[in-house]
């Protein structure tokens, strides 16, 4: 019977090892490194083969989306590049900057084709119309403007009562949407400039986006909330918070099929269900604020840009498969652990000792020191000397580790608080730690000495 169970154990073990080996590493993002300051804006080309990024380092760059290789640098702006966009055919690049200009470049050569001037403050967002014939810009001069993409002629001016940040066209090009520090997002007629809808927010609006079918709009603001609205009536349909840290929803967009929402908050990006607001996936890896996010046109990849000077390309399919595989792996580990315990409960002291070793070292099971000690004790009580020795060794190691931590702590405290604890320094009171008992508290100097915050004597605190 024991042999049969053992074979079953190894079968289970082999299964979850196989699952682990095929799931985790395929989900690692491609990290784009080259910018020397924070990445402010990211964009996929329409065919998904290239990636465009803009940065505080005053450049925009094109990268190979498959390899992450840098292909081209656009240099010419005299201040931060705040926003970037590919033309629909991928042949041109549009950039906006703190230098109050928007510029159109040749995506193949990097040559500047057109400089758009007219804004009187920082240009914060830019985008092409769906047909590539117009350019939309948003500026801190409280306006959004539509320009002819061929000549740079201003066609329309859309006015808010405070700084304008995000702007976008609807998929049919007939409407534009703007977001502002006047705490509104507004929808306008792209031909006449007539205001069609005003959506009031409790805070500054930092992102706007039309759904692919144009029936809904997505906004994100400084109260850490993303909202989905009916694009005709202005009714709020869904509200979801992505952060508890006080950071704004800095970038939001719909997936190409409109079923998901991608949002950048804190140091991560999150994919959420557009109907329920449920978080489906979190993309962690950036070491600073994620400032810009977007889906590839097929929805299979996500691009993020952060203030850690990097952009990252994530394979959504691989990540979702990884999560599924990890869940399966955890189930297999639980089943394997249960079977091992059942075997050892009725097994020999040697089997119990070996099981303790496996838990202690994390050998094919989840590392669990408490579980290891339990099985060593059982084996030791039945006379297994190896188990007794293992328990004693563990106890000695714990004592030694504790002594090391205590000595290191005392040294650090003495170094940091040396002046005041030795009676020197000029402060009459302050927060200090006792080098004897490690007690921490506010104390007032008494003569030339500092009393322990807990009143210890020789490291012992009076009861």
C-alpha cells in the first residue's frame, strides 16, 4: 500500500512541477531601457510591431515590439516630451511638449516634418484623428485645439476654465473629448466645436477615452477613481477605485473590444472588467509611478510607461495563462502535502524524519519550518536520533541568529544615538532607544544622563 501511495505522490509532484515550469517565465515583460528620465507617454503602432515612447529627457523613441530593441530617437524638443502618438498608417509620429509645441515627424527617418505652434503654455496631450488628417492637442493654456495635420493651421479652439490635459478623438472622428483641471470632462463636435456634454468630477481629470463603439467614455481623475459614462446622456455607469495611496488614475483606456479597462495607478497597471469593475489582472514590475498605458490593437499585449525611466511590454495571454497555471499548481501542492502527511502519520520514524527535512528545506513542498518541527518531534519521540539532532541544531541556530540580531541592533542604535545615550549632544529631549533592552520612547535628559524609556536596569524592565 505504501509503495502505491508513494508512486501517486511522485505523480502529483511531477504534475505541479510541470505546470510551474511552463507558466511563470513566459509572462515576464519586455523592458525597454534607454530613456534617461521618466517615461511620460506610450503608444503601439497600428500593426503592433513597433512601440513609441516619450520622456522627460526631451526625446521620443521607437522600439521593436518583439525584441525591445531601440530603433529611432526623435530629438528636437527643448523640454519634456509629454505625449506621443503614431499616425493611423504608422508612417508619422506626433509629439507634444512642455516647450509649447506639437511636432510631426517621419517615423522612418526621424526627420521633423511640421512644428505646430499657437499654444501659450505646455502641450500636455496630443493625438491624430482616425483618418490622420487632423491633430488634437490639449494645453495648460486652458484650451484644446484641432489642427490641420498637413499645414499646422489651427481649425478649432475648445475652451475650458482651467488647464486642459487629456484629449482624444472618437473612433469615427466626429467627436473629441477633453479633460481639465476645472474638474470636468467634455465632449465636443469635432467639426463645429460645439460642446455636446459636460461630465463633472470631484477632482482634476487626468485621462479620457471613448469606447471603440463610441457609446461609452472612460475618465480617470485625482480622486484615484476611474469612471465609465454613457456618452449620450452623461449618466455614470460604473465607478471603480484602483488605489488606496492617494495617487491619481494617471492613464486609462478601453481594450479594442471594449470589454476591459486598463488603468495605470501607483507602480502598477490593472486590467478590469468594463461591465463590473472587477480587477482581472495586475501588472507589477515598475519601481515608480506608472504614467501611461495602452493596449495593442489586437488586445493581446499591454504597454506601460513609468517614472522609473522604462517602458514595458506585457503579454496578456501569457499572464492570464500564468495565473491559471499558478492556481492549478497551488491546488496540486495542497493535494501533495495532504498525501505526504497521511503517509507519514502512519509511517515509520524514518519517514517522519524525512518529511520534516522536506518541509524544512522546501524540497518539493512549500517550505514550512513549523511543519518540519512537528514531524521531527514525532520522529524524535519514537527514538529517531537524526530527528533529535535536527531539533537541537535548529534551536542552536535560532539562539545564534537571535544573538546576532541583538548585537547588530545594539551596534546600530549606539552608532545612531551614541551622542545622546552617552550624555553628550545638545538636545534636552527626544526619541531614543535604550542599548540595553532596546526600549524606544520619548525621554527628557536628566542631568548628564538619559534614562531608559522603559526604566530598565541592566537591560531588565521592572514589572
